[in-house]
């Protein structure tokens, strides 16, 4: 069996993609579990604002929810991470889970990190299937 350089490069690239996607899935899932373990204090918050960031071309926009919540009399105003945007509307009251020792660490129920994990895991599995099919095709 004669394998050319393009075949070897293809197998390597698909293998690396699979490993990277599985690692991203693992880290995302682990970080979400750690955050849920730490953030046990449940408080009421509100979507105080929705800010919009634009990409470098000015075309695509990325909305971020700004959540406000109070812990021990102190007001916290936190900008959501892009990957965790639940579909909350301006002024909506939401439940915020925060770390009692560090209220800056928080999350809002909504779009689950498991959804992100499923997407990255799917990409990893598809890459792995690509490697297997590539090898079988040889």
C-alpha cells in the first residue's frame, strides 16, 4: 500500500482536530461543573441592559446581557459571556447563582454549557469519523 503525503497530512489534521475538540468539550464541561459547585447562593437579578459588540468589520454584532444583582447590600453589575447568552429580555427578572465567598463568580440559568459541550463533542466525533473513513478508504 502506497500512502502519499497528502493522505498523511489529512489524517494528522483530522486527528489533531478530534483531539482538540474533545479537549475543549472536557474543559467546558469541567468548568461548568466547578462553577455550579461554587455558585450555591441564589439571588434575584435583573437584565439591566443589553450591550452590543461589533466585529472588526462592523457588520456582525454580538449582544451581551448585563445582569444586576445584590449580595450583602452590594450591587454587582456583570456582563454575560458571549457563549452563555440566555434568551432574556431587557428588564426581565432572573435567578442568579453566585459564589457566597466571591459574588463576582456567577451564572444565570439558560443556555446550558452542556449544549456547547454537545456541539464541540459532535465536531470531535465527526473529525474522528473522518479519520476512520480516510484510513478505511486507503
